[in-house]
C-alpha cells in the first residue's frame, strides 16, 4: 500500500500536457492563458480629464491671491470628442470626465471650485500642481506591453484587462470534461421517498458541485446498479464524451465491489495505484488507458469528498494549465485534543478561524466517513501525518483549506 505522498507523486507525474485552444475573450472566464496578451495601443489613447471641470493653463492661476481668476470660456469638450483648437493663456474649456485634453492645457480645475458667468469662468481655487486631474496617455496600458502572462487564470479583472488591451480571441488551455457516476443497488436519487434499506445518492452531486466550484465542465451520469456488465458499459459510455471519469463506491473488497475487477478485466486499463495509507479514503484506485483517466473513489460520502479534493481536483486543474495544484496550506493551534490513526495520514474535517491574529483550529465533530454533517462547518482538512497519534490543545497543526 502506498503512502499518501507516493500516491501524489504518481498522480502528478501522469497529468497530461494541457491542450491549447483559441476562444473568444468573452468565453475565457476561469481558463488559464496559454499565451501572453499585449496591449494593442496606449490606454488611455490620449491625455484626458479625470473629472468634470475646466481645462486651463496652470500658469494662469498658479499665482492666484484672494480674488478668483477670470478666464474666457472658448469651448466644451465631451468624452469621445477630440478638441478642435489649442487653448491659449487666459482661456478655459469646459471638459467632461474622460474627455481628451486640448493642446496647451496642462491642468483641470474641478467644476465645484469654479463659478460660471455668461462666457467666463471664475476659478476660486488653483489646482495643486501642473498636470493636476489629468490622466496621462498610456497610464493604464502601454502599446505592446504584456498585460497578462502565460498561466494567468482569467477572472473578472483579467477579462476586463484583456478586453481593454484589444484582445478578441485568446489562446487558453482546454478544460477537460469530467464524467461522474456512482454504483449501488441501494441508491435512490434525492427527492424520492426513502424506503427502508435505501440510501440517497449524494455522491454524484458532491462530485458535480465540486467540479462546478472549480469551474470544470461536468457530466453527472447518475446511478449504476451493482453489476459488472452495467458498470463497464457506463464507464465506456462516459469515456465517449469525457477525458476523465470519476466513480464512487464499489472499489473496496466486498462481495459486491466490482469496480476494480471491471477496470482491470473488462476495461483493460492500467492501474496506476490502488489503496493509499490515508484516512478517510484508503480504497482509492486510479487507472489510465491512452489519454483517458479513471478515478474510482470510495463510497462513503466524506471519503468521496476528501479523495476528490486530494486527487481529482489537482489532476483536472493541472490539465487546465494551473501550476499551483495543492490546497492552500497554513498552520494553526489546536483548541482541543485531536486524535487519529498513526498507521495512516489522517485528513480530519476542521474549522480554522482567527482570534486576535492567532490561527486556531478545531474538528467539526465525529469523523466517521459516513457523517456528511461534519462537512457543513468545515473549511479545511486537519493533517495528522503517519506516526502521529494525537495532539493536545496548544499544539500547532498543518491545515489545508478547501474553502
């Protein structure tokens, strides 16, 4: 049986090289860029006003005493309108926010600090300095400057920047489509009346929601009966449209746990590893055939959840070009005794919080792998490595945040 770190090393060594595709910028949210984006022009393209006011020559008002300075209004400039004349000494032009500066002007006085009278404007307070309230050409983006780098993941800010830089289509790393299914004769879909002996299927919904959380396309293929032929057929069908398939349940050593034998004998996939010294989630199987990858996760809901975070998440994110694959890690002080099984790497559902700047962590209750309620208040996984039986209040632990 592999250690957790050994399994992680095998997993990451088998992440395929991301595929590059070209898509419209408007469709690029949550994709990783496969090529840099450069500005196609200076942004702003011209010096422009930062506010509504009057474009003036700074020297006309710089030596202002107690009395307001009177200037002649010689025009109005709106946003998007290029000034038609140069501004001379003793003159002012009305100017709107974002409107290009006229030649000769070197400051803008806010409208609130002026009084307009017929064709003149009285300036009551001079701008602080030459260039005041002017946005300079190229202040945001310089032409041909790199604004987004290879590997940047596109969020709302990056999307705005790409549009501003003039990009129309971008090269990104393709996202895999992931199929999820679960097996079990006892399973019924949520919403149906729960008869004695039956269990609601939450596992495919756990996996689908996690994929949605990480912005990965998903096909929820539902429930398959505990039948080797049906399991094999469902997985084959899933691989017709999905590069990655994730199953839940049927992967342990019970009489009706058929997934491992199906993978090896019917699907003839190469098993990369089976069983890991971790709790929860020991009976996990990862297999591949060509460029297709199968994750077979254990069936208890918490085991499905934790192994999905630890194995499926980094694999599929790596396929999208993301480099930082591990969950965010930090250290926190235990507020209660916390125990685990020293023969395994233990991943305990925990709640990390801050108290006067100190990071503290506690468990979210009983840690049995069927207790979905323990996930509700959890925001991280408390790590108890192999060989460590327990910790006491005040001891420092490593915690991996998942939200």
